[in-house]
C-alpha cells in the first residue's frame, strides 16, 4: 500500500485506543507503520536491485519483529530522557513493544494484501506470497481512513461553536478500521469467486496451468483475470457479480518459442531477479538491425483499459548474442496482444 494509507492506518490504530496504553504510542504507530519501507534506499542501485530487495527482509514476519524491537528500544531510550508528561499515560516498555509490533506487522499484512506481495518468511525462505485482493493504492480505503478523522474533526468544531462537549476521534478510528476489515472480507469473497470461474473453463482446447485475479481501483467486484495455458496467456476482464466470466473477449498473448536470444537474455542478472518475482512472465523477442530486443513482462500488472504493461525487463543484444544493456522498469507502454 501507499505510505499515506499506512500512516493513516497507524493513526487510526492509535486513536482506537492504543494511545491510552503508553506514552509515545501514536509516535510509535506512525513511524512503525512506515518503517518497513526503509528498503526504498535500494532504489539508488537501480530498478533491478530495488526489485531484488524491496519487500524482502523488512516485510517479513521475522524482520518486522526485529524492527519493532529496535524501534521500541530507541523510543524508550529517548523517552526516558524526556520531561515527564503533564497528563496522559506513563511510558510503559511492555506496551510500547506491543504497539511497535502491531504497527510493523500490520504494515506487512497490508502489503501482503495486494498483488505485489511480500516475502513473509525471509530470511528462511525467499518465496513470494500475495493475497491479491487490494490494489496498491485503494481510493475506497483511503477515503474511509480520511473520513474517520475528518468527520470527528468537523463534529468537534461544531461542538466548540455551540459550547457542547467535544467528541473524540475514537469512534472515527474504529469506523475506519472496521471498514478496512469489511473491505478485505468483501474482496476476498469476490476474488475467490472470480478465480473459480476462470479455472472452470477450457481455453483453446487447453486446461489452465495457473489462474490469477487481480484487483482494480474503486470497484471491489471488478477484476483482471490472467490465465496461463500451455501455449498462451489470456487477459480477461471479470465481474464477481456476473454468473460467469466472458472468455470470448480475452486478450491472448501467445508464448514464443525459445530462441538463442531469449536464452541469452534469461541468463542475465536482471532476468534472474525478475523471473524470481514474476508469476505470469511473457517474453517477446524482435530482431533489429543491430541484433535483438528482448522484453519480459509480468502480465498480472497488465491493464487492458489503461494500455500499460506494468512491470517489464528489457534487454538489447547484438548479433553475437552479447547483452549490450539490461533494464527493469515498473511502468512501460503496453504491446498489442493477439485478440
């Protein structure tokens, strides 16, 4: 998820009641809700390096627990040297540790909910896990989180003007967190239904090897289905409210035959990193005057409506199959499939 959503979730957790458990709980929740994304420093090493290390150890169950312990220790050390509070709870090391752990693990859970995924069990396993139910930036969730603070703030302003008791932010925070859980539940049911529908069809006389359903912004019932068969990938727009998916309008990406140029590209560092991450890798090879252009795209990030292909690794080779350049990008223009 985006860092605004992470931050507002941390604030919601604080106002839901955790800020009454220990001093600096709100500070710990806001920092902890964003701390796993410190791996952004790997972006300085380029796209492939960032992909290799992003959502790795800092987004694992173990790594988040270690970061929580370090965060709690730092806040406790600095907090003990600060002036004592005039009001509010005292600094409780036990609750401070619990609050930090909640913040870090909720961040991991929220990132696990989208199709990018996380490597939950690093450093013991580098396998990717993804719930596939949430778009990486969800306007509905963001609106609910903002409303959970904006409405109580408005009511407080009105109450102040009329001289009434000013309400707190707890109810708004509980509303926002409840909306998050309900949205997860709704999207999980819709996702399961679409996956079952996709898996129940035969495509070009071939059974599916694997299927996936990936969310779109706003509408929790609309999904982008990806189906892999022995000869092709198919992109299918699906609606969980429909009785079945319409496979007749699928966009087809045929798998190319393996070539020396593709094999040479797949031996590079960038390809190794990308293929470890990609779930629906579609390669494309084109011959040029200087040699070959090779691209590999992960079709779970393909959007047929926005004409973007999502994550792509690109390679330039000369006639002797020597790799002249290798790059990875999170955004690229879409190539036309075979309809």
